[in-house]
């Protein structure tokens, strides 16, 4: 084949270190715009970015030239540097190690985008921990509940 044709949609979920609620309303939108720029600069197409003070959801149409782990490394590294340079938090901001990545088909993208856009409403009924466990179970991902999140220091 002369070209590669792909349709890869990934929903990433990642948390603030120790699941602390550090992402504030007054800079949250700027953070998501910054992440959007990182995703586009890496050659991917962002569909939705939203979250809560302690975690973020990102839906991306992936370019197959980059591994999901490399994209997440770049998003987390660059955004934490940006947050720290702008002194949005007292002390040092960092993301927790690891992330969740869940794949979807094209027909599911509108529903997943809506789900991400409605995080605030969704989390009135369910905690982040329960949400994350539900994703792992729905995608039949083996895990040890003791190691889902790094313990709070």
C-alpha cells in the first residue's frame, strides 16, 4: 500500500498528583486550550477536553505516527511546566504517573464528547475513583485496585 489510512479515537483520563483538586476555574479553560495546542502540534485532532479540579479527560483522533504513551507524556510534561511557569498553584504542580486510554469507534464519538463536556454534571453523581473503575471494568482491563492511584502522601 502506498499510504496508511487510519481511524483511531482514544479517550485519555489522567489525574493530578495525589488526586488533589488543584485545577481552578480561573485558569482551567486556558489549560485546556494549551493542551489542545499540544495535541495539534503533535499531529493529532482533539475532539473534547474537560475535567474536574483533580483530573482531565481528552478525546483525540490519533495520528498513527505517535504512540499514545508519547502523546500523554508530551501533554502532561508540557502542561505541568506551563502551570508551574504561570504559578497557578502554590508549590510544584505535577500529574500522577500513568493514565487510562480507551478506544472508540467513529459512531461513538458524539456520545463520548458529550460525556466529556458534561463532567461537572456527571461528577455530582459519581466520584472520579468510581468513574475510573467503571471504565476499567467496561473495557475488561485487568487491574489491581490497590494500584489504581498512587496513595496520597
